[in-house]
C-alpha cells in the first residue's frame, strides 16, 4: 500500500533536502578556503622571515665594511660582527633545511667565507682596501647574492598571492 503524501509535504521535504545539500556545500567550501588561507599564511610568513634575515645580513655586512675601512680597525669588533654574521647565516641555513627557503643562505655562506679569505689575504699583504679588485669582486658577489635571495622571496610572495587568487 502506497502512502499518500500531500503536495505541501512533498515540497517541504524536497526543499529541506535542497537546503541541506546547499549547506553541506557551503560548509565544505568554507573549510577549503580556511585551509587554503592557512597554507598561504605559512608560506608568506616564511618568505617574510627570509626577507628579515636578508636585511639583518646586509646590515651586519655594512657594519663589517665600516669596521674594515676605518683607519684603525678594531679587531674585537670585527670578530664580534663576523660571529654575528655567521650566526645569522646558520639561522638561514636552518630555515632552508626545514624546507622554507632556497639555496641562497648556503651560497651566501660560501660567498662570505670567500670574501673573508680575500680580506685576510689583503690584510696580510697590504692593509689598504682601496683598489683591491679581488676583494671588491668577492664583496659584490656576496652582496648580489643577498639581494637576489631577497628578490626571490618577494617573487615567491607574489606567486603565492597570484595562485591564491586563481584558486579562489
């Protein structure tokens, strides 16, 4: 025996089912957007950490350069600045190994050690820094590597934002 249903009951059940499906879709979309926003936030934060570290490295390098070009360089201040720079590089390499950065910090450390070696050779032979092409070349390599790492981080931020807009 077939149960007879009034038209009003049929409409109510079909509209209720439609609203339930729509609410489930809305909930699924909301969860997806929240997950995407969280992922984007982590990626952007990691790139900002890379930018901040790059700025600190460039500041420390500038401080070292000021110590180097002083008429009477302070070896203790230079050693402290050198140690601070190496600590910042190690922090960047740790960040890179956790999957949040490029190879730039490892390359920056190699460039920095080359620069220090050229500086030590300069100090051993001639204490004047002006006109030393080898030292200037090492310094420019180091500086341009830091700048390119910062540009790469900015490009990553732009790519992440573009991808998020496309997904949204």
